[in-house]
C-alpha cells in the first residue's frame, strides 16, 4: 500500500537558506541543475515542488521541464510567489491596493499556465503576506472579502485549465497574523470559492497552531474531502522551525500517516524544510527515509490493528503500542 | 450608544474557586443568595449567567427566578453542565458511550426548559470534556459525527422553544485537545446544525488560540452573522488564566469593542473569570468598569475616527492614537 | 549500568485526581493501603514519593512506614505541602504574612522529621503558591529575600538532620508566575542557601519553559553538581499536562537519560503524573516501562557511541541514529 | 527624574529590514548618513547603538565618529557581529571550531577598540548563533565551557580598556535553542566571568521567555547589580516580533519603568525594533514617545504611590489604578 505514496521535495530546500540575521544565507548558492539532480537521486522521490520566482518563472519553464524529464521527475506542485518580492510586502491577494491584487491574481494565472506546461495539475497558494502585524490597523471584513474575491478569480482560471488549488495555512510569519491561519478558517474560504479549491496542510504550520494533524486531516475529510496537498517538516511547537521530519516527533507522524491512508488521501507527500546549517539534500532525504520507515511500520501493523487501538480509547494501551510496535528495545 | 450594552456576570465568579492543587478552593463558599445580591449591586450589570449544577438546577429554578426578579436581574444565559460531573469525564455530547450522549442531550433539554422558565432565550454549550488527551487514542471522524448529531438534537429542541444556542470554543483544558477548539472550526459545526446555533467567543479562549478577537468577530459576521454571545476575561496568552479584564491588555479590547459595535452585536457582554485569590465581586466589578470606561472612550472618539484610523493601515498612526487617545500623560 | 537506576512513583498519582471543573475528581478515591500495594507491584519500582497532607502527616507516619516496609519500598522523597491548603493560597515561604512564612518553615521542619523517621534523606520543596498572578501587585525584591530566608531556615534544619533539599521549579500554575520558575533561577537560589540544597527537575515543567532537559542537566552539573531529584512526565509543551512518559516525546528522553548517566546522577527517577481519566497504576507503570526500555536501548548502543554521535554535531547523522537505533521498521 | 533617562536607538532599525522570505528586504536601503541624521532628529534621543559589520567596522569608525559628533550623538553601545556572517553560522564564541572561537574573540576585541575610539564604554554581546537546533547533536558541557572561556577572554580585554560588556539573552532564533537563553542563566555566566560583565535585557526576548521584565530587573539587582543595558520593543509573547513599544502592552511597561527607577538603573534605554513595513524613523520615534509619556505618568503618580500600590498586593486595587491613572476616559 505504501508503494502508492508519491514523495516530493521542494526544490529550494536543497539550496541555500537565509534568515533575517544572515540574509546572504548559511550556505553556498547551489546551481538549479545540480539541485534537480540531487533531488532525483533521493530514493523514493518522484516529484519536485517548485517555488515561483525562486525556482520557476515563465522564462525558465521550458528548460526546467526538460530537466525534470531527464530525471523522470514530475512537477508535483507550484507554489506561487506571493511573498518573496517587495511589491507583496503589505499583502498580495488581499492587498489594500487594487493594482497589487490584480498583479497577485495575474501572477497566479501565469503560474497556472506554467503548471499546465509542466503537466502539473496542482497549484499551492501560500499568501504569506496577506494578514497584518498590529491591532487596530486593519479592516478585517474588507480584507477578507478582497481575499476571497482574488482567490475566486484564481480558482476560476484554474478550473478552466483543470488545475486544482490548495490553500496553505500558517498562523503567522512573515506577518504576526495571517488570514489563512488555521485549518478550519482556510476550509471556510475554500468552501466559499469553488470545488477545485482545497487545503494544504503543512505539518509544522499545524503544530504551531496546536493542531493535531491527524484530527485536521479527519476534519478536512468530513467537511468536503478538502485535503489537497501535504507539506512535511518538524518543529518545537511554537515556531515554524522547518526541521527534519522525525527529529522531534514520532507518535503524531504515525497517527497522521494512518489518517492519510484511512481518508484515502491521493495527493503528494512533499518535504518542506529549511535546513539552514545542514546538507540540504541529506536533510530532505532524511525526512523521506523517516516517512518511508513509518509506512513500513504501518504495513507491518495493519490498518485494522490501529483502528482497534484507537477504538480502545485507552492511553495506557496506546503507550504499550508505542513501546512494543514503534520503539526498539 | 454604549447605553444599549447589556453587561452580565457568571454567578459562580463571585464565589469560591478551586484548582487541582487546592480542590477545596482558595476562599470560603458564599451563599447563592448573597452572590446574587452582590452581582445586582455592580453598577451596569443587569444580567446573570448561570452554570448548570453549580448555580442552577431544575429543583432550584423557581427559587432562583424569584431572587433574580427581586434584584431586577435577567438571566442572560445558562451554561449547561457538560464538564463538572464524573459521568462527563470522558466526554459528554461526543462520548463513546451512547447512554452518556443521550444524557448529555437530555441535560441540555432540561436546561432549555429551565431557561424558558427563567425568561431566558439563550443557552451556552461549552462541551469541555469533549475532546481527547493523547494521540493515537481516538477516532476523530466518529467522534465529530457524534458531536454534531448531539448538538443537532439539542438545537432542534431549542428551536421549538425559541432558544438560541452558542457553542463556546476553547482549544484545551480540561482535555489537552478539545473538539470545539477555535473560532472557525466551531463556526463550521454551528453552520452544520441549524440557524439557532451560533458561536460564543470567550476572549481568553481566543487569546489562548492566538486569535485576534476583533478579527474573529469579523469572521463570524462574514460567515453567517454567527456571534451569539461574549465572555470577557484577560490572560497571559498561553493559558486560560481567567483574569480581570484590562489587567494585561488594552489595545485588543478597544479593537474588539469597536468590532462588536460595527458588526451590530446585540448579545450580552458577560464576565467570565476565576478570581482565585481576589474578592469575587470586586474582581468582576473591575472588569465591568474597565469595559464601560472603554465604551466612553469609543463614544468620545467616534466610530468614524476609528474607521479612518484602521483604513490608514499604518502602525505608526495607530501608536499615536494609543498614546493620544487611550493613555493618560 | 541501568540496573543501578532507582525508580519511584508519587503515591497520589495512583489515586483520584481533580481539576478546577471537576473538583471531586475523575475517578473514585482509592484507599492508601491499596495504592501502596499497587505501587509495590510495578516492576522496577523500589521507592515511593509522598506528598505532605495528601499522603503523609506526622500522625500517619508510623503507619505509612510500616506499610512501606511490608512492601520493601523506600520513601524516596517527601514533597512538603506548600500548595494544598487555604492558608498557603497567597504564598507560603515567600508570603507577605510573617506568620504564614513561619508556618511554612515549620511545616518543612516537621516533614524533615518525618523523612528521618521514614529513613528518607531527601525532601522536595515545590513552593507552588509563591509567586504572583498580576503585574504591578508585587514587590519582587522583598518577596525574593523572604523566600531565600525561609529556604535558608529550612536548609539549616535539614542539614542538621542530614537531609538534602531539592527545589522544584515550575514557570506557572497555580500562580501565573512562580518565583522558582526555571532551572537557572532556581540554581541561583540553591547556591545562595547551602550545600544541602539543590534543584529538582520535573521534565514537564522544563518542557513548559522551553528547556531542553539534557541541557538543563548539564547546566546543573556545571554550576555545582546541583541536580538532586528527577520527576518524570510528558506534555504538549505549553502546559504541565502531566502525561504518561513517552506518549508525546522520544528523542528528548533518550538524550536526557544519556545526560543523567554521563553526569553520574545518583538520585531517584520518580514518576509524577496526573492520570485524570486513566487507570492510575497502569499509567505510572507505563512510564516506568518506557524509561526502562530506553535504558536497554542505551545499554545496547553504549555511552561511547552516543558521545561520538553528539560530537558529530550533525542533525542528519542524528536522524539516521533515530531511524536505525530508536525506531522499529 | 525622568530627565536623566538616556534614550538611544539601534541605527539599523531606521533602514531596510529583511526576513527569510524576502531577503532583499521590505524597503529601500537607506544611506547611513541619512539614517544618523534621522536618528538625531528624534526628540529625546541622544545615543546611537551600532551593529558591527552592518553599521560599524574598523574602517568606517573614524567617519561614523565624525557624523555622530556633528549630530551631538553619543555611541551608546556596539553590538558585536557574532551572527551576520557565514563563518558564525554554526556558532561563534562557543563554536566547535577553535579557529572560529578565536575569530569571535578577536572580532570582539576589535569592537572594543572601536568603542574606545568612539568614546563608548559599553559593548553588547548577543551570541545568537551559539546554541543548537536539534536534540542529540551537541555536547552541552563542552560548549558551555568554551562559551565561558571565550567570554572571559573578551571580558579581560574589555576590562583593560575600561569597557563593560552586557550579555544579551534570547531563548531562540536564529537557533531553536540559544545558550544565553534567559535572564538567570545569563546571570550565571556573567557572574562567572568578571565584574565588568553583566546582562542586557531585551524586553521582547524576555516576553518570549514568559519573563515579567519587572521581576527580571529585580533579580539582576539582587544577584549582583548586573543589569547593564536595556533594549526596548514589543511583541505578541511567542516570538521576537520586534514591534513598536506600547503597540501591544501597557501595564508591563509601566511596571518595568518603575523597577528601572527603583533599582537605580543608570544605563541606556535603547530601541531595538524591526519595522519591516513601517517608516523606520517614525516607528522608532513612536517607541521613544511612548516611553517618555509613561515617564511623565510615573512622575505624576510618584514612586511612593506605586510602592504603596504594589504593597497592597491586591489585583483589584491595581486594576483601579490602571483605569484611573493610566487610561483615559
């Protein structure tokens, strides 16, 4: 069963990463060709997720397509750049500036075209700059209507091209408060704008919001089968540390993999990390290896046994399961 | 305009409060008659919110009604007891035990009858025990369906009696994870079950979930005009400390009072605190005095000026506003 | 090497536990004799930690001693009750009331005598009520001097009886701010008052303060070899959930067990949980089984290999170690 | 009394600021000469705090000195760059690489010389890269000894030049865990290395660690009079948002200004913000205006009245004080 799982990595994870104190980045800038080759060499990875501007533009689309084909890699998703340019600094899809909103929609449309060119039928929207930093500075009603209108315009264009859109939520960063903040509020927006719009869960974003990802997956199943995409990383619960999967948590990943199977999630398992000081390729590879190992664990145990376990509703039994089935002696 | 605001207090706030280390409570147990008299003596308070079992039962309803009438107090709301008895310990409305679920619905129906008897048209549901503590112990899909079915049953009964229900969300405590956890997921449930079901915002619960209450109010307005009730208290952001309103925050309260006016919220402003070591009556009174003072501030400034301010979308202008209009020199 | 480890449980963990919403508790009250028998039946447990007032008083000391002897159990520690009586509600060792401070010291002295009677040479001080709830209500300098004076008085009495004292820190609860809040500030106090005073780490309290317990252990080693006692439990990082060890975390426990060995910690490994809705004995037993399993893992791997690993300072290598040595396939 | 307060700003606050998503920054890069002129134009500001590499180097020291003199500005502090270059990426003062540690000390020595050249007697050390990201990757004992040795070497050089050093703590970012994480652990290090080494409190870093700054100030007074420097900014408690002072909090600032006066703090009040999307000069100016307004409030009320208030230890009285003395009607 785990054979059917499609693993993907975000290309930029393999390259240089920066923060606000070291804006030139912690490592050397890698050549994109090299990064694609590295991604292709990770066992089990068959997809690449591309970030607009950083990884993919209209100009390099043909070239990137060729490189992906050479390595037999699919483009799993394109993340539209609504966060990495000065013009988006005060908002993109919900910007107070109608011109910027139009540009943000246009940017999306272009990336939909690029996706189609790359034989990719999924687009990830993470409107990281759409939100606010301070209280008493924002008209939330006006902004939310603008946001929905912009997303609806994107969704309409995407529908015509048979492209699905996943809205990726994150409670904060780069704004202190984002509009697509948590699973349920993003679901409310998705349900408002069209059948081809769903939700992307980034595990770290969910942990940051004190969500239990297994429960979030179940909620999206229940209210419209709206889980469209998954980003994987780990963290210490209070910030989007974007760490290697399994470096902090174990039980929650086992639970979420169970729920992904049980809800018959068909999308990609895409790695989304910021290995500031680590070897990028190896850091991403570690995450894939961890998830594949847990899939073996699930195969060994069987879905029925886990269902029996959760129906016991007994933490003592679950702890015995952890000791006996998950951890070595 | 602020004259129209209806202030209420939760009766139990005036009495003894306990925690897990001092289960007999920090203060002496007060007589209910005395507590009602104290509540009535707080300037501006015209309503009392009653907690099932603790404050109100079918047996004492007639007597409580009489006492409220003597003091010209309305019953603003009844909070059904789905949390304070051993039988609810592992869940009430979403319990795995069908018998317990039936009891939880029946308890609600009885309180609806009591509400009607007390001329009160609003019931608050805070299903604090409905959730889970550990990962890998729970079938979230099954539980959520049960939860919705139970709430729907309550809502149907309430509708027949012309009673509205507010679902009060809280991310955690007493469970490590609650099913009605945040504003948007609770709205999803409310929208599923009936027009007479909406959401109760407890300000401290919202702070705990890193929500900006002004934004949550706007969201409830937008997706169905679903804000039915307000509980007020303050905290240090990471736990439901249930402190005196205004002891920690200022700007966020000003913003939320603005949004309550702007969205034409018609419900009660009810104080919900745990003054463990303080004089209960005075602690609650402090909160009312703080909110009434901020209403005066809003009256002085005017809604238009605040709208202008938030449309500037300039934190520097907002900070000038804070210094000039909110804080003394 | 792991054979030398002394496991202990806090007696009350096996009984009924309450919270502020269900003050009568989630379970039935167990007979103390029964609880001691249950504790004795947990494989590997040779010690019992007793809570003043709740478990042990001057009056029942002789009887408890006899019961412990019958079960060949040692008293690992007595936790002085500075939190569970109304008189401590606004502070005990640092109370503004000199009479209360004297009582808090006297209570400690009595428990030192009881400890001696029970052949126990360690006392745990958790001054949970010493702190404050609101800003601008407290003279921190005065309070801290009072706190140190009280602890010094306790330490002097304890020294004469050859009893050591561990100061247990916790950032908050039941106060919003405690005086002994984190590892380092508690170390500062310990170093101020005497050689027989050190620090107790409760793992959950450390997680709550965003401490990495392995690092806290190293810090206490470095600044005076001051780790005197360990309390074990797990949580979701933002509150003292007092859960079964290993239900949430794995890697951090492996790391801390490594550091306990490396720093040659000689004290007890005592379980401190609140199994509100679980079978108390089984919940505590689960924690002991988890820790004993991890000790086997450490024995298998060897201290040298872990030292080599941490000297690689490479998260990718550590993640390979997690997959290969800690987790099953 | 407030006239004696020395306000300062970190120069870079006035310029362009970036984050990991928008590494080129949200605004245009400002000319340093222009930034100094802007800083000088803020009423009440008489000092400039300079960041190594970014603002000040050995090469531009003479020129900067001249510009400061032209504007009658003092250099309040130099923050040594131990965070903004690739070579510090895995640590500086505690690096596993002896060569890097030597460079980090040498960098400090050079900045001490520059400070002397600028007639500045204070140096701020914020070793942001000294810490770790993952568990089970680090030898905390070895690292902490290295850290102390490096700081001791810096302190020795500084003592000879009559320069004092403030160690600035921050729980996390850019590492998930920093070695100088909280007030007390930094105090332990300061006390270990020399009389000319103390602690810098950044208010936002303290909020992030759930510290009450008033209490931290009192603690530093008590254990050696070790508060050497203050950085001011505001945030939403769970991250170093570096916002305008007073945009979120009020009461905690009043309390900390009280404690700064009471403990006779003589150092600078330096603004440290990241006004990503705001006008830099105006954002910093807002903070200064807020603090100066609160000083007026303190002057009006008087230290004795506040001492009386805190000695009442009554949150109800404090809330009355907030309503009557701090907030307008």
